[in-house]
């Protein structure tokens, strides 16, 4: 049970952003009505359009398709980036050899890979998964590597002093020390992944939220559905970030966020 | 008594922009088994470097360090001698109990959790076994570090300004605690400190180091019985003599 005080605190935090959002919706509504726009929808038309898609099920299919691509690409990127980042952080030679390559690939926008993705993988599910992999793998490698580099020397010295085995050193010192940085990498990674999946789906697929937006425009100027799609993308992005932020509450990483 | 640590003609220089910077200029001494030796010296004189060499974290340019029982192939740190330093190295991501069990990974330690809890109780951490370090105060963290060292039954404790990051009151309390624990489990202790009173309160022998490149300037034997009263005339006299060696005239 929440006490009255706790509810009051929550209201104080939630009310200002809600008020701003309400103001934006109000202005939007007034402007559309005043200008008598034939094509730009009112907020209510967006809501009814979204409900219509939700009722016939296509909305859920699109959301599911997008989340599946992000989930698969992001998971593959994690499986690749975390061990690689740990290795590059630990072994100086690996860092010197691979870091310049990754630093060069990193600033290339994942969108620039779309032509290559289509060439290599066609227009199925594999292309967007590949693009998500490409977009989220570099931030996770970089964060993990720098996490290893910034482990405080006194902890490594203590481990050396106690003469522990390599496996204990990794399991009980290196990995827990780097974990907060890995979580930061995951947050950045999932953010770009979500950004990219929508862009990738705009190109040539037949499902996903990106496809839904392009299709709504092309098939009859349904701008209500375009805007509904945008808002849903924003909300899901918020939820994905919130889910990765939950990892920061893990007891073994609390130390990084106190004091 | 047998010799535990033997340091012979150790020298060490660091390279700097202006050429080599001699830090240790030939230090020799030995520490007997079970002895408590304190090293005091002006700040920046190379005390910590000397301890790092003895504990195996750094190599001397010349000279030898022999630690009894560690063999001749002693090339690095070993759990036979555990370092406790000013800023501590308790792992913040492990609970108190997990920290204490950290060094117990070899075999032959029996029930690790039981052993860890025994030492936690010895340093006064009973009831905090499942706490994380960020939930503890500075003094309690020091106790965790001490217990984590004791649990692996080291023969030597290397203490580098162990209590100087604590507040004055906790500093005094930890001295007494340390002596009580050493009474239960006899360890050889090498203490580095800039706190002359801390050295007088605990050590059997105090060596005063000279400024860089450091050598042993004087050695004082402390034969006062425990528990020592720092206000006693003998302790005050010793304190003044040591401070004089460090270049401080006491009025």
C-alpha cells in the first residue's frame, strides 16, 4: 500500500509532464480545427484510427514484428559485443588491433548499410536484424572495453594478492566491475536499435511499425495512422529504456549508483 | 626467533623526465617471525614503494627480499602476505560474506561460509554478513578488509597507512582492535605510517626512514608493555626522539 505522502510525491513528479502533454494536444487540436485542414488529423482521429487497427489485429502484428527484429538483432549483438569487449579490454594486443577498425565503423550510420543489407540478405527479416546488430554492437563493444580499462587498480591488486585463479578473477572481479558499464552500453544499444528498426522497415518489408507508417501514407494518405504509429514507437522506446534501466537496480551494481 | 622477512641492499629508481629519480637508496633490515615492525618516514620518501617491493608488487633494481617459506622463485604477490592499504580494496559488488570468502578458493578451507562468518564475528561484523560495502561506514569497511585478510591465514600483514583515511576516533579504536586480534592470531606485521603515535602504540620496533633516496636512518626498540599509554613519560620521550629524527623540534 502506498501512503498518502508517497502518492503525493508521485503526483508531483507525474503532473508537470502530463500538463505539458495536454497543452501540446490542445494546441494541436485547436490549430487543426481552426485551419480546417482536410488531411492533417485531430488527436481524436488519431485515437480512433489506432483503435481501429488494434481491433482488427494488424497493429499488434506490426508491433510484434518490430519487437521480434529488435529482440533478435539486439540479442545477437550482446552475445557478440560483451565477450569481445571484455577480451579487447583485457588483452592489450587485441585492443590495439581491433579498436581502430571499430572506431572507423562506429560513426557510419546504420542507415548507410541498408543497400548492402538488401544486397546480401534481401528484403526478409534478416536485413533489419542485421541492421539492428550493426547499430547496437559498436556502442556495446566500446562501453564494455572502456569498462575493463577503468577497473580500479586496487581491486586487481587485491585479486593478485589473494592469488585467485583466472576464472575467479573474471567471475568475481572483472565482470562485476564492468557490469555497470555493460548496462550503459545496453541502454545505448537498445535505443539505437529501436531507432533503426523503424527506418529499416520503411524500405521494403510488409510488416512492422516502420512499414505501417509508410503504408498508411501511400495507401490513401491516412495521416491519422502515421501519427498513431509515431506515438506508439515513442511509447515502446520509452518502455524499452525503462526495462534496461531496471537492470540498474540489481544489487550487484548498486555500488555504482550510490554516493 | 626465526627471520620472517629479510631485506638486503634494496635500491629502486623511477624514470622521470629529468632522468632517473632514485627513490630507495639501499635499505637492509629483517623482521622476525611474529614481530610487529613499523616504518615511519616523511611523506614522499618511498615508504609505499618499499612495501610494494617487499609484498611483491614491484621489483627492486638491486638487492634481495627473502620471505621465509615463500621459496626462491618468489616473483610476485602471494596470499602468504596480504596488503591492507589506505583506500582499501573491499569489492563493492560483493557482500561482506562474499568478500571474506573471496580468497578461500583453493582447497582445504573446509566450510568457507562458516570460516568467513567466524572472522566477521571476530572483527565485530556479526549481523552484517549479507550487507554490501556501500551500506557500511568507513570503520566497518576497514574491518571487512582486515577480516578478509585474516581469513586466508596469512603469515604476514602488510599495512600501508591502514587507518589514515578514518576519522581520528575510529583510527584510535581500530588500533586497539588490531592489537586484540593480533593477540588471538599471531601474525608478522609490517606497518607503514606517518603517524608516530600509531607506531608507538602498536609496534615492537620502529624504523625511521630518511628523505629520498631513502635509507634507514634510525631504529627504535619499543619495549613498553601492552596496553600502552601514549601519555606515559616513556612513550612521550620516544615520540619526541622519533619526531626529532624526522626533523621536527618538539616544544
